[in-house]
C-alpha cells in the first residue's frame, strides 16, 4: 500500500503542475494532494496487475479516479451538502478558497480526470479505452455515485427510511467508486469478462465495507483521530448503519462483507491477489 501510494502521489503531482492561473491550480492541488488512503487508485492498479497488466498502464486512470474522488470530497463538504469544516486533518477546501472556487476546481478536476486518462494511457486498444471511460462515467453519474448522494440528501433523518434505502445510498455513494476503480483497472489490464465480473463483485463488497466502517468510526472515534469532524452524521440526523442496526450488528455486517469480498478472489494467482486481500483487511480494520 505504501509503495503504491507513493507512486500515485508522484503521478498526481506531475499530472496537475502549478501553471496559470496559479491560484486556481493551487486550489486544485490542495485537496488532490492532501494526505489520503488512496484506496481507489491503488485498487485500480492492483486490479490491473491481478489480470496481468502493468502499473504504468493503469496509473493515468488511477490518477483520474483520485481526481474525481477529490472533487467529491470538496463538494461534499460544502455548506449546501454536508457542511463540514475539516477533511483529512485540514480545513475543508471551501474554508480556504471559498465556495465559488471549490465548485469550479471540482468541475475542473473531473474534466482533467478524463483528459488525463485518455491522453496519458499507453498500449491500450481504443475500443477498450472507450469502454473503460464509459464505465467510469456511468459509475460516477446519475445512475451511480451521484444517485447515492442525492438520495442521502433527500432522505436525511426520515424515520420512514429503511435498511434497503440505506444500502442503496451506500452502494452508490461509496461502493460505485470502488467498482469503477476495479473494473477500469481490470479492463486496462486485459481482463476476461469473467474476471471483470468477479472484480466488480469484489469491489462492490469492498466499497460497501468501507462505508459501513466509516459509519462505525463516526460514532466511536474523535475528530483528532479521524482527521475530520466526528459525530457529524449523528448531529445531522443522517442515516447510518449504527443508527439503523446498532454498533455490534454493524461490525458483524462488516465482517460478512470482508468475507464475501475475499471469496471473489479465489482462483486468481495468490501472489497477485495478495494486495487486494490485504486491502480488504486494511479497510475492515482502519482507524481513521
């Protein structure tokens, strides 16, 4: 993880250099280069390598995933969304650059993500590239992550909302990003349809696991430990797994998702699957 994170950080730094307008590019880099777990880009690279591809082939797409993820964090923290002052132990983007710049920098990062992915990727057939771009766009759009965010905002703390709606929110708001990372990485690595489907199922479980653990941490850790505002979901009366089924049941569900994710990797080369197996345990046991 640490080796891949270092490689991703170097690639991100090179992909978004300081240029004119200087202040705006600094704003784009502020959240993009802040210290993070880089789960989606590392997942993209690991999926590519699992099916026989190279890190260099997946790196532009991995950077694109992180650009899109940075945009989501920037916009999620806005007053009109989750209204949060902290992110990764630093002031949220809009607290430093203002809401207007945050919106524009976020849009620019999404545009740059697709530009970088399509122009910097080498050795991939154009048809595969088009399919990968389409899959990424689908999973972050109105049928994917955006749909989860919208339902999350609309539901709020509505007492009539059930577990099915909560799972829909988390599967789309968070798990679709993981699915996009794994599927795109697998496609660029030359995966078969069966391998793509299995990695899609793996990443859905991994993404949902990430969100369930996130819900647990929100009510069990401090702001200093998390690097972001603790207890904000409770204060905002938002839907979470601990709120719906309790802490203990949420932890049991996390263990179940961990097991289901690992089952999808059975049959792959054990050495190449090891990073993905380790990542699954990392997500389960993370403390921030």
